[in-house]
C-alpha cells in the first residue's frame, strides 16, 4: 500500500476501477501517512479525517455498484487553505482570518466532490497568497522536497509539498503571479496555470481578482488534465497521440534567461535539446514590450490587492509578516489614474504579445530562474528576501500579465522546471503539448 503514495492520481483511479484498490483503504493509507509524517503540521493546516473517510466510504460503495462518477472517484487530494470548506477553517495563511469558518464549499471543491474526489484537508500557503516563496512565519513554511533548509515556493507551498512528500495524490492551488508553477518547479511536479476567468473563483479567498486563477499541482500532465475537468465540470482533454513532430516553439529571450542559477541554465538547455530530438522546432523570440509590462506589475497587483484587503489589514496590521504587509501597503500609494492607465497599456502589450506568438504552439522559458532560497537567510536578510521574491516570480508572472494559460514540467534536474505558455483559454491544446513534452523530458 505504500506504493499507492507514489502513484499518479490517474493510476490510482484505474486501480479503483479494476477493483485492485479500495477507496477507503487508499484514503486511510494517506491519512495514516499524513499523521505519521514529521512535516505534517508544516504542510497541512488542517486534516479533514471525518470528511475524507465519509467521502471514501461513499466512493467505495459506488465502485462496488459500478457507478463511479469519474476516473478520480475515490482519489484523495489536498486543497490550499484559501478554498472555502464547509464547517472547516479557511484562513488563507493569515491570522487576519483566524477562526474564519465558511458554511459552504467553494464551487471548485463542490464540483470535485460531486465527481467523487476525497478531501484530505487544507494545506499551508503564503500569507494571503502574496508571495512566490512560500515563506510564512505567521503560520508555517513547508520545506522544498529537495532541500530541507529551503522554502518550497509559494503561494501554493503546502499544495506542492503534500504531493511531493506523498501526502496527497494531487493538490489544488491558485496562481496569481506564479503560485502554482513556482512550487511545482521547486518540488519536481507538473503545475497548470489556467486562464483568468476560466475556472470559478466563487468561494476562493481573493488576492487580485483580475489575475487570480485556480489550478492543480500533480505528478503528471494526465493528472493535471483530469483535475481541470473536475474543477470546472468539463470533458477531460484528449492527450492520446500527442507528439512534438512539427511543433513550433518560441524560446523566449526577453528577461527570462537573465540571472539564471547554473543548474537552471543547464537544465533548460538540456530540455530544449530533448525537445528538438523529439521533432520540435525551437525559434528564439524577443518581445521587448514585456519589459514595460513587467514594470507595471507594482501598480497592477499591489493596488488591487490593497484595495481588496486594506480595511481588514489596517485594523490589525501587527498580525502580519512585515514583508507581506509592506507589499500590500505599496498599493495604497498608487493614484487611480495611474492604475487605469497601467491597465490600458497592458491591454495594448497583450495584443503585441498575441501577434508575436501567434505562429507558435507554445512559448518556452525556465519556470523559475533560481533554485529554492534558504529559509533562514530569507528571514534575516531583507535584501536577499526582496531579490529572491522578485526573481522567483519574474518568469511565471509573464503568463499572468499576458492573460495566458501555462504549464510547468519537471526537467529531471531537481527543482528546475520548464515553463510552456499557451494561448488564452486553450488549456486543452496546452495539455496535449505538455503530454508530448513530458515524454520527451522523461
């Protein structure tokens, strides 16, 4: 049964389908593993034993009756602590929301539950989801699976580590500037960033509503496709026969290959070679206007975040980690006219991007330019913290600024991911590309 903790969600589902895996046994195996794990309380904010066992019991009954609702019916998954969960605390990693208990599930959780998945519990995260590092001195900071002294990436830090340490078959997180893709890269997982507006945010504690997205962190591209279907109640993307032959990719040059850690640079070069060997054509691409778009981030993200949270924050600012508080408050210094002008310019740059990338099946870059930073140094060295947070988010944020879907895939080098950016609302096409890339990198 310990092998179950390493299997993909899809393979667990197939095991349930064939009768080789009992959903109740599977869930109890995961719960036992969670409770026995030394990192339990650094990964899970709350473990929902009663709910999980009740859902697993129902899944086992459906399996015996031949009435399974989806391939993942009976498969245990984790949920980032910003998805409302009925009668279970949902605090978004912040003491500002201490004791907050919703009375109903977020729509995406309700959808997944209706399709038979088992909720294991709520995972830790960066405070109010406003950091790419996964450092949260207010609550907990899960370590990277590859470095016990380093952060795991944020803000979906616990979502990633729950899967990487074998404590969930997959994790559901959110991505506003890279918060699914960064922890996926640093923990050798697949992370899917969905297009803004595609997956429901109903019942999801917000950060920046214009950029917030929901997405899965998984062991395989197939699992990511299955999770997307669960979250929105849509058909599963068809990944059969996916190939890189004849595919054209852009090797993005603007910003994303500056200041790379040596292992990241080497892994990216090796990944491109393997894609070429599999039949892909890869063409360098420079989009200079991205530099301007990135400069608008401080206006766009912080202004909306502070606008949504200022009334809550300023009642008890001392409850917050100072670095996160400072980042929120920066949004209060922006004029409304400047915010409107920034959005107008961003829309123009999005059109430039769309034209520049129209002939490609995907745009490639390293997911994160750096390896997971040291946790203690982040707490003691303010300059190191600021630089690490900005660098961690730099490459992934392009996907959010340009309004794209995106995928991070493990390259085989620990904590080094390959990012593939797709077109808006073209997740199915991106997942097919991702399945072929996954095979080439394996």
